[in-house]
C-alpha cells in the first residue's frame, strides 16, 4: 500500500520538476533575448 503512495508522490514531484525546468528554460531564453537587445542598443 505504501509503495503506491510513494510512486504517486514520486510521479507528482517529477512532473513538478519537469514543469519547473520548462519555465526556467523559457525564462532564460527571454532573459537572454533582452540582454542581447540591450547590448546591441548600447553598443
């Protein structure tokens, strides 16, 4: 019984981690775009 609960929790944590990774990647891409745009403007 405990194994089913453990697997459910592990699956939920893995899903949250994957979602966080996607958000972090999108945030990093947009941040990099902003930085390159600012660098071109200043240079």
